């Protein structure tokens, strides 16, 4: 009877904890030189983004978990923004002395300018995966297009449902994510696998913007009925809202690496702070550990009882 009671207790623990939803531990990321900080991309333990300093200038940064390193393209006299990271490759944009926007690739202390040949005074590199880069440019008519750059040639990306605006933001392997503007003026996320565009709309949102991707996991944000921005994680089948508890004025998820998510939130004063969200171990994993330990205890007890009977 005692064994039966213990078995029922273990099962109850398993059912109780698996019913709980996934939670995250949120850590604020504030560059010490910034009055506003935006975390944009993550690769392993490294996070990139940009901050606004006390003079109103924007500077890129790389954070390795303990130290912030400022990233300023020497040509970016009007601002440098780090947007994405993959290994040692960092991409983003800078504004030159005339106010023209250029994309860039940064690796081992060297900056390389990235300008889509179809872009007129505007190219942004948004995401990187290995040596492949995505972003967007503006053409001579003022329309925006996404692009894919493989290190030698640029390929334009236009969602077929888009009305003059397609933005490519994240890349992981063959998967590219971004968002487009439809003919009614609404924004929708998309996933492009090299041949097909799939629209992504968070069911809680009046608009959806997808920004980061790693494997099957996609992050971004949606606008709810009150006009507030909320981050989300989409795993290919379901959407999970990502809201930093300090982000009373909104949360935006920008990048993902493994299960870790980075982005930024706005506090009650409207100040922007970066964040990293790390998932709390799944309750089901904890439950299995409890159940396993209980089962091991039961097995030892049964063996002890059996030895006593012999």
C-alpha cells in the first residue's frame, strides 16, 4: 500500500507541474554609456545592439556577458547600429556625413560596407547566418525591398502579398523572416524558405512583425487591441507572448539563439532597456526528475523488502 501511495504522489506531481506554462527569467541589459539601450541580436553568449548616449548619438555595442564594447564604424559619423550577429560576424547600418544609410559587416576589427546596387541612399543589413546576410533597401521610387546577400551577389526579396514594402530581418540556414505591408496598410510577418512565403500573424495582434529566427523558432512582436507592443515566440505551431515584467510600456523581441531571446522594453518613463530572456527549466523536465527519483526510491525499497523476505 505504501508503494502505491508513493506512486500516486509521483504521478500527481508530474501532472501538476506539466500543467504550468513556460516561464522566463529576464535580465536587463543596459550599456553603461547609454541612456537608452536596444538589444538586437544574439549568438551564443554574445549580444549586439545599440545605445543612445547622453548627446543623442547612437552607437553599436557588443556584450559578452560581462563587458560592453562600443562598435562605431569609422564612416558612421551620424550613427552606428549593430543589428545581428553570427559567430564573429556582426552586421548593421551606419549613417555617413551626408545622412545616407549603408549596411556593414564587421569581423575581427574590420568594417566592410554593404550597399545593395539597387538601393538609393538606403541599405540596412539586419541579420546574418554564417556568411549569408539579409536586410532591406529603398529603390528610386521610394519602395522598400528585402535582400539576400551571399558574399558576392544580392538577390531581391519581395513578399508577393506586399504593397511596396518588404523588410528582411532575420536568417537561419534556409529560413528568412521579416515583415511586409499589405495594400490596406497592415503589417504581417513572413517566413521564406527559399521558394515559398508563409504569412505569420500572431492571433493576439492587429499587426505582426517577425525579426529573429533560429532553427524553427521565430521571435518578433505584435500590437494588441490597446496599442501596446508585445514580444512573441513562434515555434512553428503556437505563439507564446514574451513580455518583460518591467516593460509596462511595451516589449519587443528582436533575436534568438537556442532558447535565449533578446530584445528591448520600455519602462514607465518611456526609457528603453535591453533584455535577455532565459527560459526557466520546463516543469515537465523537473517533474520527470522528481518521478525518476521517486521511482528509484521505490525500486530500492522493493529490493530491500525482497531481501527481507528471502
